[in-house]
């Protein structure tokens, strides 16, 4: 049976990285995770003195409650993961609900924000994007080289790697 270890830590917030943050205690620096769901409820910033309670994971503490000064925030349970939504063999995952529609076919999914982000960074786009569940993949050119760029629907360029000479981009004229 899996044993869940609860822990309490107090210290000062050093760095905040989206929904994760570091707390400097008297003994160490600890990584804590509010989860993207919990981030909506807690106004956290560097320099805050905090007391966090939560589940000790191997690399971080999953925060269940956090006190910042006199205020305590109890985070609601994280929504359960429902797993992939398939309608049958060969069917695609449904796209993010706020995007309305299934990815993989491109109907009614707006990729213009992702496209503008790439163009703002000086990339020339080669053809249409490949749509994924939470991001788009683009074949792009810059400085005479060809790359594969992964960009979220809201325009965050996650990473750009050299494009493989063979594989999913075969057939695209570069």
C-alpha cells in the first residue's frame, strides 16, 4: 500500500515559476507545487514568508494549504485526470474545451496567435501546423536552417529543435 507522507515547512519564497516555487528554510531550499489549478487561488510572490502543508513527493511538496502572513489558503482538491477521450480506434483526442473542436483536423481551431509569435521571432513558416492536444507544431525556417517549433495555442514558444530530415515532415516543400 502506498504511504502518503504529509509535511509542514516554513520559510521565505525565493523564486516563483508559474505554479511552482522555492521556499528557503533554515536548513534547505525546497521546491513546492501549487498545481495550475491551485495557482488561481493564491497571490504568491517572491519574498513572502510562508507556511506550507502538503504531500511530500520525491522532488517537491504538493501544497494543500499555504499561509502567507496572517492569511491561510486551503486549496481545493485537484480535478481528477480523466485520461484520453477516444471515440474508437483511430480517433483523435478532443481538443482543449476552450478551443472548441477536435485537433488533428484543424476545423475551428485558431492558430493565428501561435503563428504571430513565431513570425515575431523571425521564423518563416512552411505550410500548415500539426495540431496537438495542447500545442501546435510548425515547420519553420530561419537563417537558412529548418526547424520544428512547438508553440502553445496562446503563443508561448515551448521549444525549437532542428527538423528531422525524414519523418513527420516528409512531403513538405522547404
